[in-house]
C-alpha cells in the first residue's frame, strides 16, 4: 500500500511555502526558496519515517464466514439501537431477538 506524500504548497497571502501533514499546516519559509525546499524535505522524511508499515503478521485467530457474521450480528443488536428500539440500519426478525 502506497503512502500519499503531502505536497509542497504556496500560501499566497503570506508568500510562504507550507505543507499540510495530518491536518496541521507547517510553514517552511519563503515560497520557492532553497531553505523552504530543504525544510519540506526534512518534514516529509520525518513524516514518512513514522509511517513505516509494520510487518504483516498472521491473524491471531481464523474465523469462518458463519462465525464472523454471527459476531457482527451480536454487535449490531447492541449498536443499532435508539431509545430502546432497533434503528432502520438493522432489520432483525422477531424470532432472532
């Protein structure tokens, strides 16, 4: 799975370069200056380093499709409830309550 790299951008009002990482704006200095490009590289390198994917491990348990559906059904009976009644997201026949 690839990671989307945040873009180097221009904040026209202030004339600065910035990058948005995880919803936060990081100002890098004067737009298109060598210093702002270097700061951008530092920020992106740090961002990508902390997003290193962990090695994939085998799942702790293997579920059959039947068991997975049953577990979801049990969850849904408690989650899709409003004012003591089931919401429209789940349709539970009376004989399954």
